[in-house]
C-alpha cells in the first residue's frame, strides 16, 4: 500500500522544494509555480481542478504538510468554536498554524492516524473536486496523463484513477469518520480542495456537513479558518 499521508502532501502542495524567502514569499512562489506547472509543486488538487484553482495554502499551513495542515486547521476551528468565539477570518495578519498537541484527538501521531483514514481524506478531496461535474471521461484522461508525469507510482496512480472514475460514495466517506474530530478533518479536507464558487460545490459541502452532523456554527468556523489559510 502506498503512503496516503505523503499523497496528502502532494495534494496540497505542502513542503515544496525550491522556494525560499519569507513565509509569505514562499507562498507566493508556490502559487506562481502552480500556475506555471502544477506538478512542479506537487499540488495535485490544482491538476484535478484545472484553471479553477485560484488559491493555495499559504504561510505556516504550507510548511506543515498535508495531514498536519488538515488536522491543524480542524483543531483551530474546533477550539475556537468550543470557546464561543465569532468565526472571523484573520485577514489583517497572517494566522500562525501549528500542529495539534500530541494529546489532542486531532494529533497526527502515527498511533492516532491510520493510513486508512489518511486515504479517506484523499477520497474526500477527490469527491469535492468532482462535485461540480467538470471531470468527464476526456478530462479524466488529461488529468491522469499529468499525474503520470508526477512519478507517484503505479499503485497511487491506479487508486486516483479509480476514485476519479467511480461515483462518489458519500455513505462510505461519512462512515469512515468515527469521531467528532475525524468528521471535522474530513470536512476541512473537502473544503481545502475547492473554492465553492458554484451551486453544485456549495451544495455538496452543505450536504456533507449535514451528513456528518456538524453544527452550523462549527462549519462556519471551519470555513473561516480555511479561508484565512489560503491565498
């Protein structure tokens, strides 16, 4: 079995080599790289969404790695929600994102996060990318041609091709999130994959939140936290 946690890094373009300077400069470098050649950054989500990707992870979220970024954003949103704070994106100052504490249920320690759940997060991101229906058979072929050039390996490529071609199994996605924290992470990963600028995408995220049983206030916090981490 391939490393699903590494695949998450490649989905989000985290830990990108060849960029330097300040955190904000690094984020800008990655956005430009993604526009010029999405696979140079490893940002597979950019390949899945084509020209629709106008925003990318920035700053400290970019440096963490895929799984840690998802868990860190989910943890931050959940903590703010439980504290009764208002869900407001921190647009004035770049938010500092840290990995969840080791004793948190959001921890990314190997003992707490299985490869299977990391794979579920990848599936969730692909499902979100397919939500607006723009990935038809022809587009799927073009995507796989690009992914093949990334050198992911035959097993990971076969997995991605299967997920792209199969209908989204929302029941299976929801059932794979066993705890409240996993439900938050699954929604966070889905939201990270797309900018919901169509009714189909917004409707999919709303349906997912409802099926996961996430409170409206918590969803608002996830939305605000993810928005603050993207540029």
